[in-house]
């Protein structure tokens, strides 16, 4: 088990298109575990490969309930094959520091992916679960939630980010 460093915007790896995973081995299972551990440590509710500097099509998504804490699923090479409805909801991202905004997403999606053992998955996700998956699949295509907000809000965030980065210098 090992915590990974979370890469933050504007690092270029977050803009890379992730490549498909073809090897379902012990290394992949370990990577998935490390990603889940990193996500819960942050804490966050989803994490994509490029957020730890690895542009591979892997995401972990939290599916915890009150009775079942730190429960998550691993999606390999996920594809959103259908989407229906539209819902606006607040989103933040471990790679986008100190910012959150309302983003419109499908309310209900069909997801096709593989699990960490390489088994085919095909399921319907709704609401919060659907939102997290859409956010994470975006990451795999080099898209951040701040790309899906108004130009005005993007400008506000750019100024805020500049201040944050200036402080770090
Ligand atoms: Ni994110």
C-alpha cells in the first residue's frame, strides 16, 4: 500500500488522453488499491489515473454507504454509452485546488467498462454515482470540470489560481 502524490491543475498530464489498459495483473490490482487509498486519504470521492501522473484508463469511484464505509469500485477503460436527463450539481476536484462550481451532467448513464480482473461490466448509474463517473471519465479524456462552467466563472477561477500559485513562489 502506498499513497500517491495528487497532481494539480495546470499540470499537463491532466490534459493527456489516457491510454487503454490491456494487462489485468497483480500490478494493476495494486495500483487500484493505492489509488483508493490515496482518494480516501485526500479525502475525495473519485480519482483517475492521470491525477497521480499515470495517463491510463483507470478510475476509482467511492460507493460508500453509512453501513459500508470506504467501499469503492474500480473501472478500467470505462465508456459512457448512453446518457439521459440533465442535472446541475456542485463539483470539486482533488486536482483543482480551492474551487467548486455547479456543473450540468446526465442524471442517468449507462457505463461499460472492465473491472480490475478484466471482467466486463455493463450497468446503469444515477444521480451522485452517475455524476462522479462522468467527472472521472472526463479526466481520462483530459477534461476538467472547470472546462464545463461558464467563461465568466472560468475567468474568476483563473485569477484565483494565479494568486494561489503566486503565493507558492
Ligand atoms: Ni476530479
